[in-house]
C-alpha cells in the first residue's frame, strides 16, 4: 500500500511533517508492501491558496492513503472519491512516527467533522 505524507524537509524518516497539505515543500511516498521510501519535491508548492491539485498528483503515484495534520473539506472529499483515505497525524511530529502509528492502526481517519476549516485550525 502506498502512503503519502507532506513534509517540511527532506531528512529521511526523521523529516518533520508539514502543517500545510498542499504547499508542503516535499512529499514522502512510502510503500508499506515492500518497505520502501521516496521523498519527492512538491512542484506546485508556490500557489494561491486553494489553487493546487495534489489529489490528481497522488492518484498518478498510485497512493491509497494520505497522512496529514490538517486538510480542507474539498480536498478530503476529492481524495475520498478517488479512493484515497485520509488520516490525521496531529499528535505526530515526524514521518517515522506517522508511519509507525499508521501501521499500528492508531491514527484517526478523517471525517467531515474533523477537517480543516482554515489556517486557524492548525496554527
């Protein structure tokens, strides 16, 4: 299963998770089936708020799960329609922690009640 995580830095498993889903400088793509990890640059990092389209990019990568701190309702809806599940990582600081908690099944799945409604929700 391919899992994607927005990152602030390119520091391997110790990379810090980015607060901003769409404008993260990097994304980690972890394949849990073969235990692989790739960190890729976000080519759409600089954009007007709401103008990026990571769900289409994620779909092309074959991603089935997104782990993130916060995300807007429209993005969650689009991801879910595309078959990509979204899980909250609000209690997690680094990529390795997020992947470990996801594998253990302890991360909370995103619902319409806990999506981001603006920058104040995760500042």
